[in-house]
C-alpha cells in the first residue's frame, strides 16, 4: 500500500464569493481561481508601431503592429508583421511574420507617451487633412516614404532611423531630454492635444477589447504607457501601469516633469548676433529642495520624477482627473527599467538617486514596488566582467550574464554612432547601475537617513522592451527577429544589435488571471522575472519553518507561517534565525534542466558597510566562466545532467539580528546556446562555438566573389564575438530566474 | 449588406425626410487630391492604384459632405468652433494685439470666408457631424433579439475554450525522487484493482500544490498548473476512466477524467455587454456609411481627372 502524507488543501478553487483581493472591477470571478495562487506569466514592457522609435524603424501601425495586434499576438490568435526584406540571405518570410510559441497570460503595452501627439497626427488618428500631417516630424516618423522591403538597404534604413531618432528626441532640447515638445507640437498645440488623446483612447480601447472578462480569464490586459524621461541621454524610464479601466485622462509624460518648461523653441533666439537663444532656460540654484534631485547648475528644464508621482497621486489615486471607467477607483504603479543604462552621468543623478528626505523616500517606495531586472537591453541585476576579472561592487561570477559594454542608452540603442564603443571597466559603472547594489544601498539609507524607510525596497519583474510588438515571445534560437525593427533585421551584424538579448517574463503569483488579482500581486511584490523561459519558482521565508519542508505542502505552510517572495519577515521570535524554503521546477516546454538554485543575501554590517553573499542551496556548482563547456560545440546540444526540480530548506548560518538584510533567489538553468549563436550557425554559416575557425569562415564569405556571400558576411559581422573581447557576447548562456527579495528588518 | 443601423432603429425614413429640394455642387480641388496622393506615396512608397485612388477621393468627398452638413446643422455655433474662428480672426486682424470678443471674432472670420478654408475648423465641424450621425445609433439600446442574432452570427468570435474536469492523485517528485514513477504505477494498479472512487482516491496521494478535485479548466489553465507534458498526455485519456501515471512538472499523477466539454458559445447573459458594445459600434459605422450615401445624393460632385500613377 502506498502511504502518503495527506494534507488538506487550503481554500476553494472556484465559485469564490470573497476573493483575496479588492474587487474594483465588479467582474465575474475566474474558473482558474486558486487561493494558493498560480504563476501567471506576463509582460510589463512592450512597444508597438505606436512608439515613435519603432515607427522610425519601419514597424508599421497600419500593418497591425499596434496594441491590439500585440495583444492578439500574445494570445496566440494571430501573427504580427515586422519590417524588413524577406526571401534573401536565408531569412524566410515567416521570420518577419512570427507567431508566439505559446500564449501568454497577461500583458501591458507600454508605448512611449512623449510622442503620442506626433504619432496621432502622423498615423492619421486625426485624418489625412491634419495640418501637421505634412511636417518634417511626420516625414521622419513615416520613414520618409521609404519601404524597406522594396528599395531600402539595411544600412540606409538604419541611418534614416538613427537621424530621425536624434531629431525627434533632440538631446538637449527635445521631449524626452529637456522637456520641450517638438516644433510640430509647439506650433500646433491644440491639434497635438487632440492627437495625443486619440492615441491614448486607442490604447485604452485595445486593452478593453482584448481583456477576457468572462469566467474563462484567458488573458488580462492593462492600460499602460512608458514615461520616457531621458535627461541628457540618461535612462530614467518608467512604465506606468494602471490597475483597471479608470485611468488618468491624459498621460503624465516626461514633458510634464520639467522643473519648469522650456520656453518654446519657436520664440526667441533670433535676437541678433551673439545673443543666446532664450529657450535654453535658467539654471537650478544651489540647495533648492523644491527641485531635488536636479543638481545645482543644471538647466531647470531637467525632469523631476516627483512631479510624475505627485500627479499620479492627485489625478489617479485621489481620483481628481480620471476617465469615467467602470471600476470603483484608479490605482497605479510605476516600474523603472534599465538601471544598467541609468547610472549617474555628468550632472544627471542615477535613476536611483538618494531621496531628498523621508517623505521623498516614502513617495518612491509607494509608487515603485517593482524594478525591471532584465530585458532586451541586458541584465540589471549585477555586473561581473570576466575580461577585467572584476565586478561592480561584486565578486559574483554569475553576474557575467547579458552585460552591456556601455552605460549609455544611445550606444545600447545603436543611435548617433553608438556602435563605436569599447569595453568599460566594471569600476567605471556607477554602483547604482545594478539592482543588487541599489537594494544594498536601500538598507543603508533606511538605517542612516530616512528613519527606517527603505526607498529601494522593490521586487522584480523581467521584461522585453521589444519595439516589434512581439509581446511575451523570447525565443533563444534563430527565430529571434531582433527587438528594434529594421535596425535588428540582422541582429548579429553590429555590436549594438548582437548585445541585445531576447528579453524575459514578469511572473505574478496571483489567485486568478484578472486585473485586480494580478495588480495586487505586483503591488505586494509576489513576483519573479525570467530571462525568457518559464520555470516555476516558489520562495517563502519565516522563523519557525520545519527544518525539512520540501516533501511537505510547503506552500500552505509558507503562506500560513511565513511570507512569500516580496514580503517582510514578521517580528522575530527571540533567538530565532530566518529559515527559507525554495523550490524550482524546470520549464518542461523548453526542456532545459535546472543547474542550481541560489540565495543571495545583502546586508549592512555592524560598521555600516553593505555586504553580499551568494549561497548555493541545491544542484550543481556550474562553471560561470565557461558555460560553453556544458554544450556539445558542434551541435549546440546540452550535455547530460541537470535537474527537473530542485528544493531546499535553508537557514541563514550568518544571521545577525541587528543587521538589516534581504534575501532573493536566483535559479540557473543548464547552459544553452544563445540566440545569436543559433543565428550565426543557421543563417550566416559560421560557428561562434568554434572560435578558431569562426573568423576565418567569416573572412572567406567576405572575400567571396559571390555578392550574396559578401552580404552574408556583412550581416553576420559580429558572429565571432565572445566573452573575451569587444563586444561582450556569451555564445552560451545560462537562462535564469530572479525572485523578489524577502526583507528582514531588526526590531 | 443591409444598413444595420438604419434597419435596427427605424431611422431611415426620419432622416430621408430632411432632404433639401435644391441640389448643390461639391467640387474637390485638384490640389487636395494631389496632397492626399502625396501622403499616400510617403506612407506606402508607391502611387495608389485606381481603387486606392478612388478610396482617397471618396474620403475627401465624405469630409466635404460632412462639413457642409455640419454647417446646415449649425455646428459652427458650437463653443469649440467659435473659439477656433475667433482665433483665426485674430491671426488676420489689422492689429493682432487687439482684444476681440469671441463672438465678434467668429463673426468676422465667417464674413471673410475663413471658415471655408481653415482645416482645423473644417475638421471640428466634420467630426461633429460624424459624431452626431453615429450618436443616433450609439444612444439606442438594441433589443434582446438583436443581441442574440449578433451572438449567433459571430459565434466563432465569442466561442469559449473547451475544458476538462479531472480528479488527480499526485506523487510528489520532491518527496519521493526516483521512486515517484514506480509509486505512481502501484497507485494506479491499486485504484483500478479496488475500483476506488475518485473522491476516495485523492487521500492516497500527496496533497501538495494542486487540489485533487479541479473545476472544469481549459488546456491553458491545466498547463499552468501541471506543465506541458501533462496536458499533452491528458488528451489521450478517455472520459469517465482512470489513467496514468501521467508525468507533470511536479511528479506523477493518476488521473480520472470526469468530463470534457467541447468549445462552446456562451449564453448571451455572460457576454451581453461585449456584444452590445460591438454591435452598436458596427451599427453606428454602417449607419454613418448609409447616411453619407444619402447625403451624396444631394450633391453634384465634381472630381478632377487625375492619372492613377
């Protein structure tokens, strides 16, 4: 007889009268409701042809690459159209018309709000007779009328896009840099407002129409946008995600965040030779708390993030300026991303600057419960560079994953000649370019400056940031079409393109697939991120967990006696040490086994110094410096080994009750070939796993008398990149998941 | 296709009753056609073909008709339109710094004929006319019968996924490791031999992570709970019988499939709001097309000859 433990299941599975979350929508409950919560895979960051920087790269709204198209793609209902030549160079037509490999659960389209007005005018939201329709801005946004599939070389397309990007953002003057509008909207403000509202309305309509409000709950959408504040090119970008259909009447954009708006660039400036144009504006005086964090001496047109949060408070949370909607109230969060491109630059503070005071710290903590730890433009967890054998405040060699060579957003995007980079020493990156360091600093700031308020107590999601509408699709193979439209048509051709990864998922542990349930999971940080695969990860912390939980129903115990990922350990019983249970199950659709699970602890020691330590809990040690040894180099096949599931109950052996700390989990899968390796092997014909012959094979193609082979060499010019030179590319990577931390705060 | 909006709401006759007796002329200037063709070329990288050119010109004609119709309806008295007229009057005033009351400014602009040429004013009016026409439909409430007909005609669109209702008895791989499959096989043999009912069998397994009794769930929901392999294997299991062990991400399961439900069209009550919204918008679009055709009949329309490429 088989005698197994029998434990009563916690909670109902359907017919829920009183859900575990606030019901702001009044909708029917889902058939898939589960009180023990489920892992819903989603997307918090995705652009479509409605983003100006996608449109200039020939991603076309009218082809269906728009919010509706992205949601339908994510649901597996339809393919989506990407720009580019097909049928040559081994690029089959279906690569530019992809279907998702398996449907997603939820998502938010986050197009750039600063150019909604221009997009509305140029994409005919006001009809073809709109006055601004013939403006230079529209010519750029519409690719000057070129059609890449007919008559445009990839180089020319990239050049057009790069020039348009520079002019539409205008470092120093433009809408995402110095908080002025483009000349089109300076000269036609009412038309621009009308166009902006039309685009915002379409984003809401798409989210409404594609949201499954039946009890089937097959897909959930969120009304959202990206606030694209970019002072002097530094990444201060945030996705703004609303809980339900009650949202602000007009997006609060980077333009609204200026300390004071620039005077119009259309006035002044022509006051005679030698007279400076008046639109430069004033300078921030010293010690002015009202303009914190903008440093003294900066132009007053710098953005002030508090203006975003304060207006979201007033307009959304206080319900002073919302759409009618059906929901009972408005709620919102902001999710910053790419801290790896948001370190301090010149006068511009880091994206995670020190708050000015406790109220400021509370404001940030309130609106930003999450941070994006990984996306197409690299990992923001931490940085270890094997070329320098050093890290940015870390010696964790597993931090060598998807690191970018540049801290500059423009270089990472390949605009303005941004490909001419070089490797940068880890010490030259601002420590707050990486989330782990930001978490550590948050502990210290809570201790030393803000009366116990930790301004950086964030959970994590991973995202995509793809500008191609491919919501929730992150294939690590030769089907990956790049993330920047025509720029990435050949994603292995340039340093800025090959360094882009294929992005990842945000995962919410929620009771059901509805807006209220998912949104509350995001707010309480019961989330994790993945680099594109879909492993399941559970993580609970408590004080009196049993020493061995893995063979029991630790989910029930975890919720009952402890906290899940994203939570705060409850008050510490006298003499107790924190105990955690971590379990991970591999993605059985992809089938890559797990290698190991780790807990990473950060704390502030008795001397006030921040510290970190990585503990391997279960699985195999791996080889962070040579993941390629886990592969068969001629076939990209995995070597045997690994685990379908791993679990461990763990007690912190170095716990000190007086030290603030956080603990998060990192799950590493066995090494696999990166998408770029598959691309180079399948589409270019060279093997990055064979470094001795790779470059020679590429040279043979380049020297060929066959023009198509020459082109192929050009399209695969960066194929032989690896972790030893510039650009930094790991031909073999370890896909992974990162959980939100569990925090410990001394009494 | 019949005009849904008109037929549904019996509005055709009412609107026909407003036709004027005197015919008017609408002339589309060559420059306007050239401008939209230019925009098309910019967007598409080629010239429009004959059909596309016809559509572009039709759009211009519709805009002009809506504008003229809005003037007939007096929409120029709308505050937004008045503000615009006053603003353009200010542009051409002898003294641009002179403070002119809005009504006076609007009157001057109309006297100068500026309202005919200002594209913003024209758009405000045309949009107003379009909204008014569509509102005739959007403000109505479709009958139950109309909603039901729409539901049946668009069944594919509203179809719900198929579901399976199962009971599962689990052997947790985290607890039993390599023994899991063997234990699951023993479990299966015992359940079959002793003909244990599903409700009683659950207690024989590991009650972890997933309840033994599950509500009807789609394959997507089952995949989320069990993984891909489990759902693939479940497809082969016959209804009203035990099967297994089936492998999931958590271990092995002995499964009883109570019932499978094919994809089905939900009853109207469950999707009424969605259908109402969709139906009204479609009907409003149809009604607008119909009204534009009606209005066209009032005009002699003069279109310049333009080569198609």
